């Protein structure tokens, strides 16, 4: 094409020269030497342009020339400073502001202006930063009379894909998301990301490598802000990811290979951890509806030497592989709506972790999950769960709640009740294995039991809660209670008789059953020790004590210690015992173990009455003014000596889970509390009783 353009240009020039030379009334005649000199000049100019085009041919196929990109779009701050020529002497003008807005100044002031005004509020898209622009780039709007008035200059952004100008930053982010949804992810600018779909991106300034549980993932600089990045990653959810991993590891011991689904992949960190550590025991499917997330997940798979199903085998870049050239595991990466993929395919394990509430995906999750499978749900809409947006709570969970001292457990029971209703609509029941409510999320893990009978049993555990707003005593409403006066009679407190008006409110519907399964938690603890998850081991141990409502510490899991047989959902989970005990046991001992394992299901029925008591009391909330409370561990010991079941709770560091009523709780607390100031024993020094006693000693 360049040769054709060269030939046509020479021909046109020759025609012009001939016309001028043959014109008797025109310009003077041109000699033959001047013709040759002019033709040589044209050919040299065109040949140089052809060389430049040939040198830039590959770059033009990948992206447009730099002149098509607006100067406000740069890859790094140094490029913007180079555009302003800050290293030169004298005063310089801002390249993104007109003279009437920002006058020329010296380099140090201009550098501060570029950093704080233009670069600080950029919008990132595929490594390109769209800085705020104050130039008169926007078209002038015509007035009613038809003439165009200049008006005031408005700051704006230039879209890197379609070059449109948008004023607000949030509107530009929404505009870019529409480009992504339409598949327009490859922008027409120089320096764009033109990496093949299955090749890992070279790690540079635009990406950050994060390692968690031996798994590497690439992160964008704005990965902590959901509004700025599609590949959102929250470092605070590490505890959540480890708990979910332990749940899957426990299920993998029962049956394998498991078909497990991470319905909202984002960076793919959770599914990659499953595939990298559990290997052939699981068949991992990572799903996300966003094209950018799917691309990032594929790149992270190759970064961890994990083969994408249907994709290219990753290169051997590390010596950790078992066999040279063979990937660690294989995962399937799917770009689909979460509801669609859960309706199309059955799974043994499903994890739901959307941004916010998960109620929109529960019906699809229970539609195709296999019998005795596990569904884990993570809810991060703490505003509606923790009684800050009651209208949203009613809309999402169909539940009436108020702010209480036990609001975290109230949120967990509300989520479990919503899950139980969704499972019952699919003729499935649930067995709650784990319910955790920490600062920024609520995690609920349930086992699925097929059949209308199991669904009815689970639905019976959804009840209303009677809560006294004066003393915060609470009790679940008994079945068949219809009269309003009977509601107050079910409360252990006497606030209704001593206070005028209504003192109690009806909350719910809530889950009234247990929130923990002790056998499952013990196996989770063993999985946490096996995979070196030191961060969650204290939490799991606390959950075991809370599920048994005891202050005794759980058995050590270090060394070759395995757990005894457990019954979960009517299914006997067989595990071996300690290696030393198994080697020293005789034949009678083995027969005794067999008899015990055969009677596990029969022994499980009376243990149902030993469920942990619902809710807890805060020792600081019910403290007595002017009295020094005992230490929390001492107070647990006093309650246990009084004949009550007692344990600490993960919901509140100052909370006490016990089967004692609030009056009994306060009586023990009052008995072992001492006055803050005494004058009789300390001789008027104003010291507490304990300090006075130490001085006497």
C-alpha cells in the first residue's frame, strides 16, 4: 500500500510539473534538471515516511498512535511530569489547565499541582490513568437564541475507549463498566494491555503480587475499592477464606472427588487455594460474570501452575511441581451468572460470597446441590444485619429486629432462618454446621438434607423471639402462643408487672436451633492444623468450647492425634483414634470400639438436649454501678460452681453463654463483686477492698 501511495504521489506531481511546463501563459518553463531535483525530493520524502510506517506497523495493529490519545491519559505520574517539562528552567504552565485557571509557575509548585489536583483523582482502566482535565475540550452548548456562549470551564475526564468527555468521576466509572459489559475491553490507546488471553501478565507497576496460604494472586493498585476495580480483593476476609477451606477439606474426607463451586470468583483466590492444596480430591469451578475478573482468574491460574480446563498447560516455572511439565491441578473458569450455573449443574459444595446480601442466590443454590452436600454463605451487608437499616432488613430477610446487646448472634440466626426457608422451598432441610459473625461478615455453613420430612423439621426450628426492652431478657416463643398476655408470661423477668405499658417486643422469625456442630468443628480444627492455618486455630477452639458450652479446653490436635467417630446429620463419620492407642489395643478393645461405633446413632438422641443455650449476656452490660466485677475467667468459674453451663462466645469478647436466666446471672455477679471504695477496712484511705487486702498482707 505504501508503494501504491508513492507511485500515485509521483504521478500527480509529474502531471503538475508537465502542466506548468506546457502552459504558454502560465509560469516560466522549468528545466529538465529542476524536474529531476523535485522528483527526487518527493521520492525521498515518501520513502522516509514508508520506513517510519514500517517500523510502527506492529504497534499500530495493537493500538492507535499516541496522537489519538488525549494528554490527560497517562500510565504513571512521571509521564505527566515529563509532559510538563519540570526539569527545564524558568516558569512553566500546566498542560491540563488553561492560563486563566493556573498561571505559569516554577517546577516545585507545578509538581505539587499535578500530584494533588490532576493525578490524585484519576480513574484507572487497564493500567491507563485518566486524569482530571480543565482544558476547554467540551463542546459549547448553544443557548436558546442559537449562539454559543463560552460560560465557565468544567473539569472532566476523557474516556480512554471512546474519547467521550464526562464530568463526574462516578459517571466515568459507570461508563467504563458499560464498555466492559459490551465486551469493549481492549481500548484504542498506546501502551494498552495486549497480552494473549492465556499468557500471564508481566508483573510491573500496574500489578501487585499477594501471597496467601501458598497461593499467589495478581492485584490491581485499586483492588481495595469496589467502585474502582472489578477484581476486588479484601485482605480482612482471610479468616473467612480459611474457615471455608477447612469446611471443604472436612467434606473431602467423606467423599471425593468433590464438585465445588466458587460462585463469585473476583481474583479467584479462594478456588485456587482449594485446587492447590486439595489437588485431586476436588474439581473446582470458579465463576464470575465480569470479563475482567475471568481474565484475571486465568492469569492467576497460570501464575500458580494450575491448568485451566480447555486452556494451555502452564510453563514449568518452579521446582515445586511433582512431575516436570505437569500442572498441580486443573480448574474450570466460567463466565456466567451465578444463578444460571447453579441451575444448570449439580455441585457437592457451593460457596456464595457476593458483594452484600446473598438472598438473591439462595434458591438457585439449593435447587441442584447434592444430598449431604454443603452450602456456605458469606453476607457482608452489616448495615442491614446489625440493625442499622431496618427497612433493608425487612426487605431482604423479612425479619423484624431491634438493636440488642446480642446483635451479632441475632444477625447469624436471621441469616440461618433465611437459608432454611430457601432450602424448604426446594424440599430440603439443613443442619447448621457453623455460624460465625465477626466485625465485617457473617459466615453460615449448612449441610443439605433432601426430603420433605427434613424440610419440615428444619422449618419447625424457625420461631419468633420475645425480647424485653427494659432488662434485655429474651426467650423463644413457644409454639401455639397466640394471646398477647401469654408473651409476657414466657419471659423470666417481671418487668411487665413493675413497669407501665408494653415492655417486650416480638422479633423474628429467627433460627431457634443450634448454631454449631461439635464433631464438624473438631474435624475442622484437625484440618487447620494439617494445613498450618495458625490464624484460625484459636477461633475454632473457642467455637468448640462454645458449641459444648463448657470452659474445658479441647483435646490437643498436634502430632498423630485423630478424632473419634462423630455423628452429623444422622450420618456416622468414621475416623481413627490416636496411633499409640491403636497399636496398644488388644482384641477386646477393638471389639469394644466396634460396638461403640455401632451405637453412635442411638447415643446421639439424648445428646440433642445438650445443645448450647441460645444467646449470651455481656458482663459489662449488666455490671453494677459502684462495684468491681470479678475477672471474666473467674466469673465463668463461679457460674460453673453454681451449677450452670457456661462458656465464652466469639460473638462478643465480654459475652458469657450460659443456661442461667438473667436474674440468676446478676445474682452470681452481685455475689462476687466488691465495692469500689471502702472506708472501714482501709482506714479511710479510699482504696478498694482488694487493694486494701494486699496492703494488709
